[in-house]
């Protein structure tokens, strides 16, 4: 735990105390709002607005907190919630889990550009980790954290809805994989229609403006159109989930049910992992796949990568949980190291190309 905590603290300082500069994207807009937006000290829960974000920001302003310290507080909550979440999920081996998280393609952008979204998504990770226990008390605690996450950024309604579906409706990840494959076909055939449909749902006000900007940015912005490169990147957790599911089903057909499989009905329980770990992996993987399927269907919208992040924040969590908590390969320590190296290597290459 201690190396993971030390690295997390160093990155909180490194990211949180960065200079104010346009190179960090929306950081300048957050700074402008911190300086000039009207201050409201009234605490009121309004689920139609980012009430918690505004309250935290305004309380910092009233307390005279400098802008640099405010950005440090955001970075602390962003990385801190993720640290506590993965610690709860994987137990003592959170060092490797945090290496997966901190080396993910989305982590840096969430830390310096989409700060509010990143902070909310880390709170979602923490909420999922709390609720993973399965008892009523922990699920209620997780629900409270999810309400707080919605108060930071409404867009996390998407992964929350996917998590609920993964917990109570889609019990097998293979059905989510089929849906993900179907979403590719839907996007190719009727992508524009799907963009307009989801824009009308209102879970994120920006979706409507992005949907209306498709033609405006078609010639000038590289993230318009069907992004096969982003789709290929998103496919890694989907492939790993398919591999785990097929391996569990094949061994069950070959060797028969284990005692845990018979008692719980969870394929792979007692064979690939204990029933609890297998259930948690199924839920995490299915949540990622369902949320990513939404992005695939609106992939042609301008700035659709913003919606990809609503599933990508779970990308390192799914990979880390699989290689730490499940028994997939005989030489799993070497496979885990290779997957981590490839995972971090992709981020480094994208950074060198100026795309991260």
C-alpha cells in the first residue's frame, strides 16, 4: 500500500500545483469561474445542477483559498477517491492497481483538463467499490457517494445506469459483449440518428451542442467521424472479459460445476476466482462495456471522445482487477506485467505523438 500511496501523493502535488496555462485545456475556464462567477453560500441539493461542485468551489472562495490550493484540492479528491476505491477492490495489492490507473490514457486528461468530470468519475469508482460488498448497508453508502458524484458532474449518470443494469439486469458479461458488437453496427448504419436520440435524453447538456456541431467541425476536428483507432483501444477490456467468460464456460463444460458454481450460479466461481471476486469482475466489466457501447453509438458526434471517458475511467480498473483477483493463466505474474507494460506504453506513445 505504501508505494501506491506515496506515488499518489506525489502526483496530487504534481498535478494540483501546476501553473495556470492554456496548455491544460479547460483549466483556464475553471480559473475564470473561480475568479468571477457569483458566489452562492446556500447549501441545497439540486439534482438538475452540479450543486456539490458549486458549493465546494464557493466555500473555498469564501474561505480565501488561493486558486493553486483549490486546484490541489481537486487533484487530491480525484486521485484520492480512486486510490481508496482500488484499495477496497483489490485489497493489499493496490500498488499494481494504482499503476494501471495512473498510467491510463485518460488519467492525465481527467486531472488537468476535464477536472470536474474526472473528480466525479473517481467518486463513482469509490462508490462501486463500497457497493461491491453486496450488503444493504454498503450499497446505501455507495448510493450516497453516487449522489455526491452526480452533484459534481451530471454526465456520470451514464456509468451509474450501466452499473445498475450490470448488477440487476445483465448478469452475464457475454450479453454485454453482444450488445457492444451490435452498437458498432448501429453506429455505422444510423450513427447520426443515435446522436440526436441521445442528445434528447438530457443526461448531459453538452451532448445537444456537440450533436449540432457535427457539420461545423467535420473538416477541422480530428475526432469527428467513426474513430476506428479509439474503438480498437476500447476493445482491450472487452476482449479480456470475453476471454475470461469463455475460459470459465469451457472449463465448466469440461470438468463440471464447482461447489461455488452450484451454490451461486456464477460461472467461474471457485475455479477462476471465489464467488465474490467473480461477481465483482462481472459487474465492473459489464458496466464498462455497456457505458462504452453508448459512446460507440454516438462516436460520430463532435468531441465524442468526451463521452468515451465515461467508460474509459473504468478501463484500468477492469484490467487491474482481472490480473490481480482472477486466476486466468498459469504464469499470471508475467502476463500481468506484460499487460501493464503495454497499457502504460500506449499512453507514453500517445503522449510522444502529442495526442495525450
